[in-house]
C-alpha cells in the first residue's frame, strides 16, 4: 500500500496491507485473548487505558505530524484532535465504573435481582480518516474498558496513524491478542465482514454503512453506524452581532476543510439579516489562509482524497448554472496537492445538489428565508439527521425550532460541537446507535439478568 501526502502528492511510505489470511489469524488470536482480558478487574483495565492516554500526550508532536502528513489537516488541528481525544478518554476513565458495575435493582424477602454487564466479545471497529483519533476513541476505548477485544481497521488514508495507535496500545499494556490493527482498503473490510464477530462499529459514508449493515444483519449481532450529514444552520432576524455569528458559522463549515460529519453544510438566513450575514461571512472566509498544512496560520489544508476535487467542482458549477451566485472561491486551486478554494454560494435553492447532497469539503450554500416556518421546512428537507443549529437571542424560539429537528443533536447559538457527556447519534441516513455519554459506554456490553433466590 502506498501512503500519499495530499499536500505534495508524494508517496510517504509503502506498507504491507493485511490479507484475508492474516486477518483471520488476528481474529483467532483475539478470540483467545478476549476471555483473559475480560477477567482482568475493571479498575485494572481502566489503569491501562490511562497509560495509553498518557502516551498520547508524550508522543503528541510525532503523532500530529504523522496525521498531518498522511491526511492533510493543518498541524494545529491535528494537535487539537489528539488533545480532544484525550479529553474524551478522560470521560470514559471517570465514568465507566459507574455504568458497568453490577446493579441491584430489586430485593424482596430472600429474592435479589441484579443486572450485570458483560462484554460483547470480539468486535470490529471500522474507522474513518477525517478524525482518526476522535472517531477511534469513541469506539475502541469503551470497547476495551468493557472487556472486549478489538480488530481496529483505520482508513487506508490514515493507516500510519492506525499503526501508531496500535503501537501505543501495546506499549500501554493492552495485550497483542486483545487489540490488533487491520491494514488495508475495501478487501480488508470485506474480510472483516466475513468473520463471526460479535459486533461491528463503523464510521463513514451512508453508502458504505448501508452495505455493511445489510451484510451483517443475518449475524444478529450489535451493529452501529455513524454516517454522514447535510447539517443545517439557521440565523434568525433577531441576531444582533452578525459578525460574531458569521464567524462561528464559517468555522463550523470550513474547519478541517469541511471534512467533518457534523460540519455546517447549508445555511439559512432570515431575509431581514441575509445581506449583512453574507457580507460578514464572506469576509471571514476570505481571511482564511490556504496552503501547506505545516505552515503556521494555515487554516485550510488540502483535501484528503483527490477524487473529491472534481466532485466539489461539479456541485459548484451546477449550482452556478442553475442561478447561484458565487461570492468567493469556486475552483480547484492551481497548485500541487489536493486543494479546493473555500467557496461560498448565495441565491441557492433546494433544486441544487449543493443543498441536498453531502459536500464534505470547503463549500457552503446560503439561502434566504422569509420565516421560521420556511427555515424549518428547508432544514427538514433531507434524508440525513445528524445535527442542526439555530442562532437567535430567544431561547424559547430556538427550543421550538430545535424540537422539530429530526436529528441526533441540536445546537442553540453554537455548531459543529461534540461533547463526551452527550450521546452522539444520527437519524435517517446519518446512522443508527449511539457513541459517547453513558449510552456509548453501554453500547459495548450486554446486560444479563440475575435472579438470586435465598436458601430453601
């Protein structure tokens, strides 16, 4: 496998991918190791994960450099991702014992009823390239704490990062027969689907997630999908500080070059505020520095995937042909690397693919609306249901709109935000199941009911 730097288009390294045979061998190792791992006291498993988190901190500069080199995000954003991952790990370290301990739910005379939480067994974590640390720790950390063994498949675009995660896991004390990375592309994924695993946890596109879900269904095992989104943001007419709101919305749309499941993908602005908002928004976007991801102050790096360049260009060109107005950007950058100019379109409609299909890049459309009802109707006009944001001074107004959103997360006066305290979930084509929060801890265990009756 060739690992290519998207900023330079140069081959960083060639590595050996897994075959169906090596993947089967890793599975057999994990099947044997999982039982011993589950028998280790919960507190000891938590201590080992703490050591892994400490190693992330110790090695952060090297890890961030590797991530930036193979995926293309600015170095500062790679550092932020690893720091954010450690914060999520901290949540799991501090809360897992509470949610995994035996519960005594009823006692009566000699009868006692308890719930114990047992690991699923050996699970597959088929992860994503856009946030390999943040997306990864949502799954493999609570899975390991819960007593599972993990076959971890990083994206082929971030395979070096995946190998670094494996190295630090083993260095922290996770046995080799409990955590193994699977390196490869589609063929490696197919091999995982063929195994008799006890759970599948995938992060990626709807198309691939649907395929995995259908393939796994006959096994009747736990299967969770964290998929894409076409996340809307609405700015009402009562917002006073338009510049501040535009700044926040632009950050939510263009951070990580828009390559986030919960990036702001479409914006609706009340007609009374739309002109001022567009002016402030474009000014903010045009202040973003685009360039090599290791250069200080660069905010927009290259896209991770070369084919995405033509996909975005087609979205933008079609929108302009249908009447959209190009406010800034709109082209593939004329330089080496997979760069697309940060792009803002106004006068867009839902007849345009840019407002209906996931962009997953630095492209945004802004549409004027006459009322909250029109905004709600347009926000709901999607097959996705990940997040939705509302900016208004009135909390009751925001709450009324947020209640109508068929999404896993809603935001008032913020966007593009994930908290370990809250469940991360999607509706519709955005996925099924939850990670993070106590729900994300218990997603990797199964309850067993115990009925204890006293001596007769």
